[in-house]
C-alpha cells in the first residue's frame, strides 16, 4: 500500500429483509420535522411509501413531502428542495429511492443553511460547506442498488439549462447518518434500471482498480467484488426475484463506493466524466452511459496499464495466460468484460442511447478532464473515444 490516507465512514447500515424495522429507533435521534424526498410513483405502487409514512407518523414526526426527484436530479429541482426545507424549518431529511434521490438529498442538506450559491460553490468550484455551518442530517432507504450513495458523500446534479452534469464528493458531514438496505425493495425496479445499476457498480470498482502498479490490498478486495457481481448479475437478470443474487448486488454496490477500495489508489474516473456528459445530452440511465463508453475507453488506455489489465483478465475472468503475450491476455480480458455486458443486455454504443456524431463536440466540451490512472486525457482523446463508442 503506497501513500498516506485517512479512512473514516460514519454511516450506520441496516441490511436485510427486516431492516426497515430499525427505522423507528433511528428516528428518535432527530428532530420532529422530516423532509421526505422521493421520486415518481413507484414507491407508492409497491407499498414502500405507505410503510415508511406509517413509521414516521407512529414516531410523531411532521412529514414534509418533496416528490418528483428525477433519475438525473436537476439544478431547478435542487433549488426547489432547498426552499421547501427552509420554508418548513426541516430538522431531518429522509431519502426514499435510489442513488439519485440520495445524491439530491445531500445537495439539499448542504445548502439549506448556506448563504451563497450552492451550485457555484459546491459543484462548479468543488468546495465543501464552511466548517462552522449547520448541515441537515440525512437517512437513506434504498430502493435500487448501484450508486453506493447510501454510504458516501457523493452528489451529482444536472444543470439542464446548460446541458452540464457534474458531481461533488462532500466531506463526511454529508454522509448519511444511516441507511436501510432491504434487497426486496429492489425487486420492482424495472429490468433496464437494474442492469444500469449493475454496470454502475462494476464501473465504480474498475475506476478505482485501474490505477497504480503496486501490490495493493485494495485491488484484491476489488477483484473479489467484481467476481461476486459477475455471478450475481447473471442470476438476477435471469430471475429478478432471486433474493441471494439481489442481496449480493446490493451489498457489493455499497462497498464498491464507500471509499474503502479506493484507499492507497490514485483512481481513474474518466469513464464517469465522459458518461456524465453523455447523460446530460441523452438523459440515458447513468449506468448505461458508462457501459456504452467503457470498452472503447479501456482499449484506449490499456497499453499504459498493461500489467493491471493482464491481471484483470486472469484474476477476474479466468483467462489462461499460457502461450500468450501480455497484450493478448489483456485484450482477452476486455473481450470477456464485453461478452458479460452483452450477456446481461447492456448497451455497447452511445448511439443506442441517442447520441449522434453531431453531439460529440458538445459532449467533449462538457467532459471534465484531469490526470487519470494511466495517463492524462486531452479533449482530443475524449473525442476519439466517443467516436469509437458510436
């Protein structure tokens, strides 16, 4: 393990098919006015909303509802939520939904007592709230596995007016105080959304894994998580109500992005940067934008991290190395990844998401570039990768 780092994660997790039963006791730790953020009507149709509201009422909480949080939360929706929280003097935010609702809730929690422009400060300037500022506590009840937002400080918001999507990882004050993970709550997620979440998990792991060259414990953890996800994804796509598979996917999603496997790693988040820009233009599910660009991206950078790509092929995909060059082994690993993606029905091109050749200059312009794991990408490199992704 190279480098020096701090590891701290304050989020308490409740996992399993009876995990909602812990909500009542947790709510005793927070004030009487609760902002309930949720998305569309799915949580009402599947009965989860009624269960949560019943517990809130049983605890004597005043419920302030904020419905309609979309899969790519917008800046306008963020400002709306901030105003709702201020007008109702909210004490606590409860996020009911997938990662987008949790991301959104962090943005609101950071902004309610902030005097400046949260978009400019937190997202464009990548700053955290002042150390002495009050921040609303958050709890998450997860209904979709993918982002890992239930145990990290990440928050992604889209400025729809300017077609720009950007994320900020807040400090530990914005990590949820607790998260409830019931795999059965993910059963009613549409198949496309489940598959998008699965690849979001895979991408989170790979973007931390494909960096550095030292013998790093974090890489061994990542390899185990990827192998588990590959197996469970096949089962879940075949039978979405396979509890064992869905529970393993949910648990893997949390550990893929709760900062643990990134320790000691430089990391490479360029697939996400490109994917965010694609999503701003196509409004495609986040995981699908990552899937559509991943194979071209990893082929593009493979030579710079050849030993790691060869290790990935052998350890994660069981590629046999005998009689092959490192380049052949690495390339076979990327093909194995592609084959698995095809097997579970993921898109492999951005044109499947509605992107066109004409959009590429704007998508490139909206892509944040920085020093990545195995090289620095220029806007010209991003354009080349996008063209290979069509």
